[in-house]
C-alpha cells in the first residue's frame, strides 16, 4: 500500500454510495490521491445525508450498499495501492424516531435495560416530575394538548409484538411489565390470559428475557385473528376514560413525554450541542467503548480500514483517555491484519477546533487534527492588514453591531440561557454539590455559582480545557486564566470570591488529592460536566451565531478561524509549519470541509477585499442606494437590516459564478435559489430577527424577495450589473489566491486533504450547498497531462488549471514521499521591491530539496490582468534568497520550461513567468 500522501474526502449517502465511489478510484489514483477519506459508514438514520446520526454501530449502512459494497470499494483501492480512512462518531447516536434498538430498549426498560448506562443520562433530578425518568422532548405541542388531541395513540407493532405510543415518526415503547394493564382490556380470552403472564413478569428473575417469548406469542395470536382493537380503544385519549388511562400508563414509564420546547431548560441527558435527536454516549465506559467500536475494530483487523477520523472529540468526557485507549486497541489489531493490508502505522485524527495560541496535546497519541487550523493559517496569510481599519469602519458604520469579541460574548450569554440552559444548570448544580461537601463553602448559593459559572464560560477563549485527576494541564492554564480575567470584568465585585472557588474546583485542586468517596466523585463530575458545556457553548455561540451576526469580512468567518484576528505576516505561517513538522508531521491539511461556511475559493476571493477596503466602502454605499426600492419597512425594522444586506453583498461577491451570464434567466434563477437557501440559514443562525425555534416568516420572505428582485427583476438591472462588475474585479486575484492556497496545502508539513470535487473551483456556500452532487465525469475527462500551459491559463475559469496544479504536485509528493512527509522546513528570505508580496520556503530531504514560491496580496501587482498570472515585469527586482545553489541539470519545476540558473537567488520575474505559483525539485 502507498504511504499516506494525500486524501480525498467523500460524503456518502443513498445517492452517492460506496459502490458509486468504486469507478472513481482510478481517477483519484491518477490525480495522486493515496487514501479515500470517507464520511461515516455505519448504519445511520434512513435518508441521512452525512452519516453522523448513527442508529446501529454494529453494521455497515445498508443505504450505502452494506458490507459487500465496502469490500468492493476496498478491493478497487487495493488495485491501485490505495487505502481507506473512515470518519467515526464516538460522542453520540441518533435517538428519537424508532430506529435505534439501543435507545428503544432503554425507553422500554429504563435502568433495567442493558443499554441504560450507554447514554449520558442524569437519572437523579431535583424536579419531582423527572425523578428516575428520562425527559423526551419530542412532542410538537405541550403534552396535555397532544394527549387531548389524540396525537399519542397507543399502537401495536405486529412484527416484534410491541405495544408503543406513536407521535409522527416517533415510537415510544411501553414497558412489557405494563402490557398486562393494556391486554386486560381485550375482548379475547386468550389475550386476557396472556395479560396475566405479562403481569407475572414483575416477579421474574430476568423479565427482559422472559418478555421476549411472550411478545412473540402476542404477535402470533394477533396474526391468527385475536386483534387488539378493543384494548387499544380503551386508551383512546380523545375520550375521558381513555385520556385518564393513557396518561396513567405513560406516567408508569421510565420516560416523560414533553414538548420539544422543554429541552433547553429541562433536558436531563447530554445531547450533541442542542440537537434533541442526537444523544450523548458514555464512551468512557469500557462496555460502551467496545460495543460502539466492535464493527470498526473488526473492519480494521480484516484489513478493510486503514485510518480513523474521530468526530467531535471535545464532546467526550476524557478525550485524552479515549484517544490513548483507541490507539492501544488499534495497534493491537495491526499484527492480525492480512499480509496484503499490512501497514506500518495506522493514522488517527481528531476533529478539533484550536483557539488562538492553542495546540493539540501531544500525549493523546494521535496523528493530529483534521486541519481547520491550517485553513485559518492560510487565510490569515492572504489578508492585507491595511484593510482592517477601513473594513472595520465600514461594518461598524453600516451595521451598528459590536465588535466580534462582544458578539461572541452576547451569543454565549444567549445560548447559555436558551438552548443550553439545562446543560448550564446541570453544571451549576454539580458545582453546588461540591460547595456543599466543604464546610467552608456550604453557604455559597446556587444563584451566585450560576452567575460566576456563566461569566467564566462567556469568556472562555477555547472550546474546552482538559482537566484530569492531576488538575489542569500546564498548556491549558493560560486559557483558564483568560476566562477568569474576563469574568472578573463582567461580574460585580461581590461575586469575585466565587471565581476563586471556581479556579480551585475546576482543576486547581486535583480530585485525586481528595480521599475516595462522594466529595471526590462530586468534584470529578463537576469538572467533566463543565468541560462538556464549554465546547457546545463555543460552537453554538461562535460558529452558529456570531459568524452570522458579524461581517467585517466573511472570509475570516469560518470553522476554526479566529475571526477577531484579521491577518498575519508570513513569519507566523512559517512558525506554525515548523511546529507542525515537529509535533504532528502527518496532520491533515484542509482548506475545505463538509462543515465550512463557504468554499475555499469563495474565501480566497473575498480575501481580495482586504486589499480594496476603501473601494469596497464606496461601492457598498452606491449599491445600497440602488437597492433602496428592494427594501421593505416592517414593524420590527427594515428588511433586510443593514447588517444582513452587507452580509448578502459579500456573499454575492464571493460566490458569484465565474460563468454566470446575466442574460441567462435559468442560471440566474438557480443562483437565486442557492442564495435564498443560504440566506434563510444565515438569518436563523444569527437569532436576531428570526431563528430556527421561532422563524420570522415576514422578515425571511422580505429578504428572499430582495434576493429575487436583485437577481431576477428587469428594473434592478443596474444593481445587478454593478455587483457583477465588482465580482469580476476580484475574480482574477481571487483565483490566484485559490491556487496559492492549493499549493501551500500540498507542500507544507502535513497530509493534504482534498474535499470532494474541489479540484475545480469551489465557490460554494454553507451546507447543503457545499454537498451538491459532483460532476466527476467532467473532472475525469479534463485530467490530461498534455494540456498546454497556455490553454490552462487562457481558460482558467473552467477550473482545469487548479486540477492540473493538484495533479502535478501530488505526483511530486508520490515521487518524493520522504521529502514532503519529514523533510525539514526552511523559510526563505525574499528581497526586492515587492518582497512583502511573496512567501517562499524550502523542504529539505536527504535525496532532494523542494523550493516553493507563491505570491500574496496580489491585487495591485495583477492590475487589470484578465489572467491570474502576475505579469513578469511587475515583479521588478523581487527575488528569493536560497541557502544553496541550484543546478540546472538536476532541478525541475512544475512546468519543464521554467528556467533555472546556477545561482543562490531566484528572480520572481523568472520563477513565476509562466504560471502563478511554482515548485522546484532539485535532486541531490
């Protein structure tokens, strides 16, 4: 099998299955990909478009073709020496509905179920209505209303003999111990007799096992004609007697049905963020770890899987323990793999968003992250610091919104008191218990603890820290202290003593220092719950709220980005590359993912606006004047608001299709539909004038009408042309930025990860736009090594130029794997008139050296060029200083005609004369 040199991420679902990927393998091999990197393949909820809503981790998803299809894909990969990396979900499973057997068992049997400890549930609640019960916030209305309206009918499932309450797609099983109460209402003597056997389960030693033959017998009796109509009718809640019977029956269950709106405040089990349909797992328990990973371990042992990507690692109780345990288990399986599937090392990646100054802990024994931080590093490099002031002023003046840091704080406050209120209260209660365990703190009140806790979480600078039995790790201390300092600024002085207690409780006092017993258990529980609160609160506040409220420049608003930081010099990029080579040389390098807010080339194009701040400000004023007839005056303000209008203008500039014909009504309508879809999500995520929980239809419709009028109405032709011209102005330098981003991903330390279809230009918006079907036929047809360079440049808008760059560089990586995997990284000095517009570095190996040279901030140097190639004369005397002399006899560039002279200097006018970026390889 080839070494891991490049991956391609594929999003699998019923319309793009494992079998659909098989014929693409030869194309990926020709492109230079070593490993396919697939979205989750275990059985997910029917119709899932992403695979993260797993309902049965013990089998390969039948919708993807099942295990036979997996074997066919792996066989095709092996024919080309390629491997398979799988995405997997350790944090949660899909719940609700009726398709998760573990969840359904839990609902039926409660704490008797073998899966009772699989899910992260707080069975002991201070709420008398939830004592020993699981809150199920899946009803479309209040419980009493649903009951009264007959929206919770008692039904019988004949295949397995199950009695359950139905509510749309949900099925809430009745505990078999209560079947007797129902079947006693039947008019059939045989069914009534069976009721007595069910009642006797109360005295059985193993009621779960004894119930199965009884349920089978019930199903058989119904098939033979003993219907349950009269029994079920007795629980018809539309009648007075049935209402009472059904309510009393439901009160006996181990769950409490409730409106979906109760989840935020009353939820007593951990979810994935605030999604009721995704229940958190306690994978830190050995039995849960083995059960949820059994199929994956089997596939690894059989040689069908060659690497893992762990989704949402920060949701786990102890990420370090989990990763180290996973590494031990996987390494133990490698010796048992078939000879043809032998691998020296099995990579494990974690999906981890790193904050400013944060780095992945090395003692986790992983190979690195999935690469969000690299996206951020490239983005910072491509933003002009000169644009920060004018764009900040433009946004502030037009939107009248606060700065990004304050947007995040307000958003955290919102989610902590809304969608995550129950989770926050759970942590506060856990900390109150810690306080009660100590005589010196037992007078602290819940209210004071709650205020201090919220203030700390609101100012948390990272997703989470990693408190363990020894306390806070040294590398996390700075972040915790930053949160305390911010909280001190927010809180009244009377609450400052609480911060000192939180500092001690949350890792300042290691729980291992306490003697075994309840106080130690309470302290550990509070620390775990706290860390499982900060991560979702950050995600919901930053990614899913502030990114849609703040729009100084949207290219700086993406997953894993520090949006408050506008730009960074080349030296910052070099520093991170050297650190990555030292600590995680096989870290994935991504510039696009299934979770990004906008496509990689959309961001690269928008970054050009950082070079044109004053120009953009003047254009926005003009556009807003032209758009005045499109705006509507609603009772709660103009529609769209100035902020939402400016966000839309930026989105148009970034995503404007390269081939859009303003006279093509069909193409304009397709583009308008994509924008409306983005816009609705943006408005609801912002939670200012609309939201997912309370959609403002009037505002959303007014905004959608604005989009349609702008793009489709004849009377708005002047505005449409103005935006089209502006998009064309930044399209060429944006494409050059895209090629730079592409080359850096493939040549800096790490493993380049290509997102599906992105070998052509990617001007997509947030999902589902970035998950549209990929035209692989066009991509396969265009991959041609013989295409003249002039043709690629002349037709740069069709994307073939990007594909050719990828193919040629990945060929170099496969020809020199050691050079790019472990070769030293050496920043190169640049001198001359435009030295600040260049980034250059060398990779140094034993048998070869590579020199990478790319332009940055290219708008001024391009001038009005129609090609993404800076004219050679514009570079003037700019040159790269080399630590060694090049030999023309042993040196080759991406394109063979690149002239190399035996010198320790490389002239940019020569190096980048024929192609926008370049890579030289010199054999030793």
